[in-house]
C-alpha cells in the first residue's frame, strides 16, 4: 500500500470529511471537504495540473478569440527536482493544452501562470492537504499535519468556496456575502478588476524560480503610487503623482487595474485619472517583477507577452539592477573606484556575475571610527533623495556622515540656480553613473574602512615630516598645543557626545527622553526581571506594551548599550527581539524592546518550577525558532554576529510561544574572511563552549550553547543539575 493511499485512509477514519477525488475540478466547493496534494486525488486527466476549483477566464458571455484560458485554484510545483516536493496552494491561469499529461514539475509554472499564492515563503510537500472546515476556515497543512496557512475565517460561517471568472478566490456565507477573498491579500500580481487599497502591498518575488519575497514592493502613497526597496527606513525608487492638483488635499483611496490601465479613485467612486494606455483584452495581469519593473502581460499567440512597462524610468534607476554598491552605467555594472586612485576598496561578490554587486574589501567597524574615510565618486547619483537636507555645506554634509557609524554613504548635489542637497544613506543599493551637465554636479561619497597597514604608513610619514621640518623643539611645542586643544575639546564636547542626536540620521531606532520613558513605565514601577547589566520594566507606549531595559554600571553599562543599539538596530528578523528605540541622557542608558508577554524560556521548561509543562510540539517549535534566529545572525548578516550568551533567560516568548533571541550585550562581530577571533571569556557557566579555554572562538560557540538549551528544553532540568547528577552517578 502506497503512502498516499495510507494517508487517505487515516484521514477518512479520523473525521467525517468529504475527500475530493475528481478528474476535473468544479468552480465551487462546499465546507467539510479535504483535498490531498497528490495525483490520485487532484491530477486533472485533461491538462495534468492539480486543480481544486477552476473556470474559464473572463466573462462567459463575451466572445473571445482565445477561449482556452482557464483560471484555477490548486497545488502547483515550484521545484526543479523530479519528483517535485515543493508546492504552492495558488491561483493560476493555464492554457487547456499547455501541460503534458505525464509531467508535474517546475515546467508547469512556465505554462501555468501563478497570480496569487497562500504560502509563497513556505512550500508544502507531496500529500499536503487543503481543508474547508465545517466552521468555514480554509486551512493548508503540510504532509505531517502541521499548519502552514489559513484564511482566518473560523466561526464566520463560510458556506462555499468559489473561483470567479476574473480569478478571485472567494469564501461566501449562506447569504452570498463575502467572508474572505484572495483579492484582499495580493502577492505580486493584480488581475483585471482587482484593486490595491491603501495599506496593501505588492511584493516582488526573489526570482522567476524563487517565489519568496525580495526587498522590492509597491504600495499606494500620498498622491499616487510608490515603489520602494525595503531598508531602514524604506527607500522609494519610483513615485507617480497621479492625483490632480485641485484634489491634492486627499490621498488616493484605491487604484484598480482595468483594461490594461491603473485607475485612481480619491475619496469617491469616481476615478480621477486613468494612468497608462488602455487596451481591450480581458486576458491580462500586472506583476511587480523581481527586477522591480511593473509590467502588464497580455495573452497573445498562445503566449504571455509584455504589453507595457508601467514605470518609464531608466534601467539604471532601479535599486537592485547592480545590487549593493554596484555602479550602473548604460546597463553595465562595475564596482566603485576612487577617482584617480588604484586602491581597491570594493570587490565583486562574483567575478563572473557583475550584477550581483560589490562588497567592501575591509568591512566598516564602528569600534575603529577613526579609520573611516569617504571614497569620492564624481558624476554619480543615487535613486533615493527622499531623506535629503537642503542648503547644507558639502564639508558639513560629509563630516556628519563620518561622525555617525550608521551612515554608509552620502550624496551631495549642487545646482547653481537652486539649493544644495545632502542625502544620507544607511543602506547602499545600486548607484547610477550620470553624464556631466553644466551648472549641475552630483557626487557620492562612500564610507570605507582603512586597513591598519595604510593607517600606520600614513602616520609614520607624517611623524617623519614633522621631525625633519621642525625638529625636536617644534615637535614638543606642537605636542603641548595638541594635548591642550584635545583636553579643551574633550571638556567642551563631552556632554554633547553623550547626547549626540543619533536619530537625526535615517536607520537609527527611535530616541526617547528619560522623562517620556518614566511616564510610559509609571516611574519604573513594574519590574519584569533583572540581569547582569540592569533591570527590565514593563511599560506602555500608546496602545502597545513595551519592555524598557535600564542599564546599570557606568562603564560596563555603556559598552552594553552601544553594542545592543549598534547590533540590533541594524538587523531585523522574526526570531530576534525587535529594538524599538533607546534613551541616552547623561549617564542614563535605556533600551526599548517589543513586549514578550510570555516572558523568558526559563519560566516554562524547568519541571520543578512549573506545573504547566510545554507540550512537545511547542518545544519543537521553540527549538526551531531559536535555530532560525541563530542561523540569521551567523549566515545572513553582512558580518557574522556571535551572540555569546545563548541561554533560556535570553530566549523570550510571545503570547503564541514563538521564540525570539534577545540580549545582545555580549555579542561579537566577525568578518566573513575570519576563521576565528580572539576575545576575553564572556557568557554564563554551563553554556560556555570548550573553545573559550583558548580565547579563540567562532560563531560555533553559539551552536554549543544552543545544544545545551535544547538539552534543557527536552529534559526539563537545568544543565548544572544534569552535570551534578552525572558526577554523582559516575562517582
């Protein structure tokens, strides 16, 4: 008996559900139905696709030349392996005769065009199930029964699931009112008749073969449509001012894709402007492609063809065309070079693929800010100027960037007939080479890290010149002057350095005053816990609950504060505790985090302290969440981050027991070309890896600590207790 048949029998015995085993899907489904993702139950004998519900695309009463396009909901392969084991539950358009009857693999996606998917970031496997439950919830589960996605309509009395003729997957109640529809949850595509409302986003896929989201998205903004690349803060690369000037007091309320055009509506049901040429075809869709282009595709000659590119901007103006730090010139990508210099501060990520961008040869270190310099790139511009400062002197513009480690580059443009413009960049995406224009100049200054050898050589030459020129007496006088000026400057700017306005630069977390945080925490009244560097208090910011960490100990606390703000402020992951903001007033150092309502992991896993032990599924999910967070720190950041203090007290849980790694006070940054780093021992006894005995460690010390935490989660005992019992029974 095959595994698919066995799985079917288990499901049939477990609940009185109807298993849909059909050769040609209908256009409507009823509750209490389960569909299994395999050829036995879903394979269409006509076209080979695994369709659940389907119908012809476009109004049935309209005479169309191409009448063989269908739109369906079902499972579709996104893997190039055979047999396929990565599937999306998706809405897709397909040609009746475009799929071989003996094939189900990624080639299907070339013929069947996906226009919406429920699980684009979490493909399911063979024998995954889709269930329309008796209480009206549409639930997608993997082959092991674990939930992957749901419509969230449990208890809302959905009575039917329908595929409309324009490709909208809809759940209706018994009165034919819409309970849920795929049009309200777009992915990267709009179909004819579909609207993009304020707050919705179209998010591009990573590539044509990878459906996970990349950094590019498009959304409805004030006065029109804007495309952004995700960063801190988001950077716009295209905005269209589409609302008539007489109505610029109102933002667009929606934009609808109709007849190959985008029609904008403002505070009424009457459109204000039709944008881009119209066509009469009913077989179209509009997609934000992985390269950032917004294209309209039309079915013609039995093939999807590009009808129009909605963003009429230069190819080099797209933020990912040459990836990070790459310079685009007439469609070609190169790495930055210092004007009139042979020093290579950047190198290609891949010598054979210039479009993958560049990386600094020496990574920028905030601990060595004195070795930062600016690399000058003349006749170069940047796509985003939304964070510019007007009428700022060029030297002041550059110095402000050098003084702030979060600033990675600055663009300065000058027009003789207008004001100067200074734009800071926290993340540097593609740069654009421009032709020199009279009365207009634009330069980009990239922050680079000088290597110790270059710095030492420059310093030695300077000293020799001073000795040769002024002699011993002049050197002594100069030294006295320098020391005097240094002491005076230090006294003058000591307080200003403490209070430096970090939040004036984009990308830094929000800054709060001590008075504001005292108000949010009601005078630091409710203490949540206490650690080696300070105490944590519960507070409320608006309607949201927050956790405020107040650092204690002047020297150690400051080091901890700078490490956490610098590290956590530059990273973001679902399994890392989010840093909302900070406070820096004189000797006070406070950090504001998202509130984790279930507290730290140690409250839940030790049997002697907790009668409500976690079930095994929850423990497994917590272990997986911790692993995902560590994987991001070790493998997906520009510089590897070793946490160095992984323990249950630093694993926090939200109300659904999703785990997040927190407390980055002891972390260490590791360059990707370093195999080991030397550092003094830090962390918590019991969780320290043997490598600490040599003080030469890698990020793998976190893996050792993670293993100890896994042992504690599974055993319900502290590691020190386990070690004592081991010594007791071995003696």
